[in-house]
C-alpha cells in the first residue's frame, strides 16, 4: 500500500509555521485545478483518438 505521508518535515516545524494566506491558498488551488484539467484533456483526447481508430 502506498503511503500518502511522504513529507519529511518535522511535526514541530509544521505546527509552528504560520498558516497559509488566502492568496497563497487560492494560488495552490488554481495550480491544482490547472494540472487536473490538463490530465483530463489528455485522457479525453486519448479516448477520442482511440475511438476514431476503432471506427476504421
């Protein structure tokens, strides 16, 4: 089973770090959404190409 906890940061460092600002959070979320859209578009393109090849 793959572990989701691959961050090697110490707990003390994580607990004493200042919280993320709203702007930082928005930037992280925009980047995550952009990456997910790229993956979805690539998957859709791959399916469309495969469907066209099957029709021949």
